[in-house]
């Protein structure tokens, strides 16, 4: 009997003093937040989602200090807390999977997240209409998923993210914020997903000048003040899967070398409209693209004879693709890996521009067909 009693006591003791609840933890009220510290005084790691607030029932949560013992969560979501002004109480957390801050109407201070150095999933800042900056994320060095800003109307300063060099998912800057520059991303070299800039007050994209690769769509949409997109000129065109340039009331120059190279492949998809003349359509940009960036006249590349009766010899370069334009910019003919001889004998007599793509560069020459 004594053994049985002892075993029963241990079962009751261990059950009542379980370190952490299993699975996800959703705290819908201040009472539930306060009770967590009493019910789980030794809890440090939640192997699931920790959600503070609940989208279908506006919470009365104002104070998170009862959660100060937690140092690790699989995912952290703080959502729809109309009275929560800060995240104090979460400073012991050093790593999370996804971190989502969603529709916390009076949240102005996220310094309670200053312990976080690694986010293995997504970072989403959405609908926090009074949040002015991301200073609490200044120690973040690694982001494994998407970075997404949306409708955080007071957000003007994201300089805390300067340390990011790679983003493991998409970078989405979706309107409703006060951002006027993206210089914070000057150390960023790659985005392993879409690069999306929608409905912002940005005038240029200079902060993206270090980005050399994406693995998805480049999507620029409805940025009324945008006049200069040269900040994306270093993105390798072969890493772009789709190009959107839509509804920019002041954008007329889109003929960057990498964009020209992307457009030179007929199968590469685009959606281009609503910009100023010169950037209003794919055809318009391709017409501007015939202006040479590297003119064969200043290099050792030779196209001869010129004028030609039809057969054109190319020396000192191995073309990957050749595009022949009429003098007004229309695409007349395309050649894929043509070797060293082009046959343009079927073209009418006149002047043409011959664009050669090779080794990641674009070359241009004028050719007269007799």
C-alpha cells in the first residue's frame, strides 16, 4: 500500500507541475496570460505555437510579464490585441520559427523582442497601425522565410534589420506605411522568393543594389512616386521567373541591362502597363533596349561584312542569343545560339540593330542590309 500511495503522489505531483503544456498555447485574455505563470512556473520552451490574442475575439491583454520565463517557442503570433502597447515580458525568447505581429492597434514598442537573433520562418508585420519602428529586432541576423510589411501606417523606420544579408523567402513591402527609402537592405545580397514592392512612397530602389539574385517574381506595383528602379539592376535575369511593372505614374526608364536581357528571351513572362512612355509596355522597353550598353565599336567584337548582302560573320564572341531590330525598335528576328554566322538574307534592304547576348552582357551594333 505504501508503494501504491507513493506512486499516486508522484503522478499527481508531476501532473500538477508539468513544465509546459503540450502543443499550441493560445492566450485569449489577460486572465489567461496571468494564469500561465501560476500553472506552469517552470515552463521555458513551448514546442508549438504561442499565440497571444485571438482574431475572432478582441482580447483585453495589456501586460505580458507573466510570460518572462519562456525562452523558446516554435512559432510566436501576437494578434488583435487592441490594448497592448508593448511586448515586454518576451525578452528571454532568442529564436522562433514564424514571428507574426498582426492588427495590434496601439502597439508602439517591440523592444521586448530584443533577445531574438534567429527567425527560421517568416517575419510578418501587418496592420499594426501605430508601430513606428522595429527597434526590438536589432539583434536579428538570420531570416529563413518571408519578410512581409503591410498596412502598418506609422512604420517609418526599419533600420533595425540592417544586419540581414539573405532572406530565405520572399521580401514583400505592401503599402500602408511611411517608408521613403529601403537603404536598410544595403547589405542584402539574395532573396529566395519574390521581391514585391506595392503602393509605397518610395522614389527609388537604391537599397536593393546589392541584391544579385531572387528566386521568383520581381513585382513593382502602384508606387506613385517611383522614378528610378536602377537599384534592381544587379539582379541576375536568369533568377527572375516573372516581371511585373505596373501603374507607376512617374516611371519612364525601365531599360536596365538585366531587364533588357530578361525581355530578350521571348518565353520570359511579363505584365507591364500603366507606366510613362518608354516603360508602358514590353515592346516599348524592348525598343529602348536597343540603345547599346556595350557598343561593339569600342570592343574587339567584329560583325562583317557590313554592309552585308545577307550572311553576317561574328568574330571574337560566342553568342547565346541574337536579336535583330528594325530601326524603330521592332523585333524582326531572333537567333538562339547561332554560332558564328547569321543569315539575314530574307530581310529587306535597310538599317538594323543587332543585339548580341553573351556571358551575361549585351552588345549592340548597327548593320546595313543591302
